[in-house]
């Protein structure tokens, strides 16, 4: 069976290929570094999934559904809301959680978790300050995903029963939380990249 025929097979094969590359190119005796590299890889991949879907929702889906709903006689957005949105939201919310967990896991492995969330104030560590800004923004964004966006999307999609007024309110809350996350994603990514490449601090 070709692993490329399924999403699961493709993802598993991608990880196997990455591990093979690590074994070929890496120093097999440095287990600590390998575990940190694996954590970073998982963090980056889940982050790409999370932020990629965040941008898809904000830049593609929301405007397209708005146009579809105003297009009288057009195909409407029922197919997207029934088949695409629930699946995209599944990847979105779990990508968000896995991104946060792997980021925190990496900071724990390097002994900087507490220092990062204290923004390097006790240690006067510019890396901890920079990565900490990103960690706090990511934490706020994770809160928005699980506490504001997902519960309100369940009402919008009819997964949870809600009145028309509740649905209208849920649309506004989910929209503003999603737009807030889009706004915060820019300095968050700058902080994450800057911590390793010296763009900030």
C-alpha cells in the first residue's frame, strides 16, 4: 500500500524520513541534542499547521463564505461549512495545543521554561526575554482557540444547539478571537525566529 494514499501514511512516512536524515547526518551519541532537535521539529511542524490554518480561515475562508452567502443563486457555503470547516477546525485546535506543548517541552528540555515565562527578568537573559514574548503570545492564542473560537464555532456549525441570537453572538466572538490571533501571530513568529537568529534583543 502506498503511504501517500492517506494523510496518516504521508505524515508517518515524513517523520520516518526525517528520523533517517537525523541518523545519517547527526551525531548519534548526543541524545540530548537529538531530543531537542526532535522537539523543535515537532514544534515547527505543528506550528505551521496551526498558523497556516489560522491564515486560511482569515484570508481565504471567511471572505469567501461572505461572498458565497451574498451571491444570490450561487452555490452557497453549505458544502464548506459541512465538510471543510469541521475538519479544518480539528487540525487547527489540535495543532495549536501540540504547538504549545512541544514549545514548552523544548524550553523544559533546555532548562529555560520558567525563565522564558518570566521574560528573562531574573536572569537578564535576552534569549529568555525574546522566546518568552513568543511563549506568552502563543499561550494567549491557545486560550483563544480552545476557550473562545472552538466553543463558539460549535454553536455556529450546529454541533451544539444555539438560538439565532446566540449564533450571531458566537460569530462575532469567534471572528474577533481569530483576528486577534492573526494579529498576535506576527510578533509571536518574530519572537520565535528572533530568539534563535538574533532579530530581537
